């Protein structure tokens, strides 16, 4: 529930950007307003590495449960601030500043959310079914994205463009704040993982041994940290491109009806939800590496054909998104398990959180901005597509260097 709420927050920002960009930035230049809004979308990612370190430290020193509870509470606060933000017409640049602060808060929260929840779920899962259990991260997250996209489709159908610009875009952010608060209450009641309790109580092998400092441990495991970055670099760009931003891109750059684009996005994300458990179960049978390589290779090979298919209709968007998300689901499904299996228990959260957040900030956070820039300003969209495919190739090469970790004992 908490994971879905945080992903919902990020989805509605991208979904409703065309509506609130001219409310929180100077409406005289619509292109500049949407680019500024997407730039702040990227700025939110800048805070993620700090969130990964802070909440990773909390997760490894205080507990996975505590880290997750604090993260979802902070995310709820960020949504509330955006929902209450004054307009540019009322307070000028202060409106843009409020949006910036809210996104930084959400960036901190989301930077801590994924590594904390991934570590928690991987440590709770039976080792022989960890790949399948790990699909719950992107499954719940995608439910949040679908809920945000559905909210956009319903509101754009029920309200006029004037009403959406006046007050309609605020509604999903208030809903996000309420969902986050509910997630906070639920997380406060969760048990802690046995792997962390073994460290805290000194009952595990790591608990009985004298552990080095956190920073020293991170440095010692720098190879694994770079592997996390390499595994993530292609997935994060291709995922945000096709799962999150595609409906907004289709409506603003390709002039597809906004409501139809959002419904196409919902259909494609339902395909993604169905594909996740398939890939997760397969990884528990044949291993993590073959599944990740198959998904990345399929995404790289089909990216250009699916981009060429997409022109001016919602059905083209639904088909292209669905095909891409089926293959993207392979990496997304088992990444949480693969990340957790690379690190020992005492630095598992921060070891994953910091490199993962840095990678997502540098590449995932800038993807929507670069796509809009190359398409609408430079007028060379193929350049961005080539960039995305190149990053997928990098991820394939890095996955080939990984040890096979299916069934690894995470108490060590």
C-alpha cells in the first residue's frame, strides 16, 4: 500500500504536468512552462541519492520497518504541498518554489522507499520463491501508476479544460496525501525482518562478528554498487519512457487526445502487471541472469519499431506500450531480488539505495526532459531513442558480469 502510494505520487506529476505547468509557471510561454515543469520532475530525482543514503542508513542501523514508515510519511507531505500550492498568477515565482520544495521532499522519500521496501520484501520472502515475491515491488508500484493514470482519464473526461486548469489537477495530489497517510499507519504495524533482527541482536554470523563502519563497508562493496548502477541505467530510462511518460508525450508532442492517451496507458500497464509474476516465477526456475538479459534484449530490439508504430492514434500507443512493457517487466520483476542478493545484510539497504538513487537521478529523472527537448526543440527524436537503446546495451553487458544468485541465503 505504501509503495503504491509513493509511485502514484510520481505518476500523477507526469500525468497532470500539462494542466498545472501553466498554473505554477509563467503561462505566457506554454513550451517553457512544460519544460520547466519537467525540469523540476528531474530535480526531484536529484534528492533521491540523499534519500537513499539517509533512509538506507536508517534501514541498516535502526530497522527496515522504521525506514519505510518515515519514507511514506514524507511522500504524503510532498503531495499535500503540491495540492495546496498557490498559482503563478497569485504569488509569482513563489508558486514555482513551492513545487520545487515539494518535489525535493518527494525525492528524498522515494530515494528511501525503493531500497527499504526491496530489502524488506526480499528478506521476508522464502529463498526458493524470492524472484516471484520481488515482483510485488513493481506490481504494487504499477497499481499506483494505474490509479494515477486512471485518475487522469476520469478527471479529463468529467471536467472541462478550464476546470482542470483551475482546480481539477489538485484533486489527485490530495488523494495521494491521504493514501500516504494510510500507508504510514499500516507500516507502523509491520514486523521487522529476521535478517535485521539477527544483526541487531548479534545472533547471525554478521551480528557475532565485528562489523566495519558503514562507509568502509560501502567502499569495500563498490564493485556491487557499480553493478547496481549498470543494471539500472537502461531499465530506468526505458521504464520511465514507456510506462510513465508515454501518455503525456503522446498528448503534448503527438497531439493524441489526452483522455484516449491515458486510457491506452492503463491498458498497457495492465499488460505489465500480468507479465511481472510470469518473469518472477521464471527467474526462480532458470535464474536471474537469463531473465534480465532476455528482457533487456527484447526492449532494445523493439524500441525503435514500437516508436515507429506510434504516430497519431491511441490504439498505436496502447500496442506499442504493451509490447515494450512486457519485456521491460522482466528486469523490473526481479531487480529487487537481484539487488538484495548482491549485498550482505548489514549494508543491504544503503548498498542498494545510494547507487540505485544516483543512477535513477542521473538517467531516469532526466529522461522526460531530454525526450521533450529532442522532440520539440531540437526536432531530432531519433537521437533520444538511440540514447535509450545504448543504455539498454550497457545494462545487458553489466548483467553478464553478475554472479547467479538465485536461492541465496540473505541472513548473511
